[in-house]
């Protein structure tokens, strides 16, 4: 079988090698003329196209989770019952894999009983049945799920809480996705917060 001569720039070679492709390239000194047998060329092309982990032919293959915290009313005038919704989004275009953990700091003025059967928190659809609540931590409310969140998908937690102010003031609540949840590696977008103003009647 005849050989075919290809002239590739060093930049192109380094680029292909950095992506993990097998180029079959054998450089001699500064010579950029490369001899490849036809069967090697075809095998390399087929391998490159079918490498599912290559960023040229697929998504990042690493999910990225972010969350939003939504307290439906930011004013607590005396003892108040209100909904809080935590939405967990996958934003990188790849489904999660493994356990996902969400936390929210505890406040003795804000209490609730988690309802796994809740499907609506006010007008918002939630997925409480997919999440397990753990209230044993002294500092944090903790929710976990092993259910995958689809690429560009969402899973939501809803809670009906009772807030009993202790005086007048302003406080801030935050929800966070634990770094590494679902296989993600980006911790820069893992939390959200909302400020609440409260008055004691």
C-alpha cells in the first residue's frame, strides 16, 4: 500500500496530541513532513470521531451545578407562614452522576417539617420525593439525592416554613450545592442568597 505524505504544522500536531488523539506522527529533527501509511490515516480518523470524551465531538462531560434560593415573600411581619424553593440546575449540558448535597444554614426563628409528598410550593412545581432531608446537623439543613439531574435540567426542593421574628431587623439566608455534587468540579456558582426583612408585632 502506498504512502501518503502530509505536511502538518507543529501547532496542529501539538493540538491533536493535547486532545489525546493518536496521530501516528514520528517527527525527525525539525522536519514536519510526515509519512503515514493509508491504514494508519483511516484508523486515526475513525478513532478521533468516535472518542466520546473528546471536547471536539461532545459536551464537556463534566456537569456543572448551580442553585437559586427563592423565598416567596421577603417581608416577615409577625409570625409568618411562607414557602421557600431551592432550584438546583445543571448548566454545562451534561447529566449528573452520583450524590448531590444541598445545604441551608439553620435559624431558630425559621422552622419547618419537611414534606416529601409536596409537589407544589405556592405556584412552583417541586421534586421533594427525590430528596432526602436530614435535620440532625446542628448548623445546617441538609438535602441529598442520588437521582441524576439531566443535562440542562432542574430539580427543586420546596418547604413551607413558619417564621417567628425576634424583634425587628434584616437577615440573609443562603442555599449551597456541596462542591463535587453529581460529579461537578466548578464551585464558583454553587450558592445563592436572599435577604429577609422582619418585624415583631
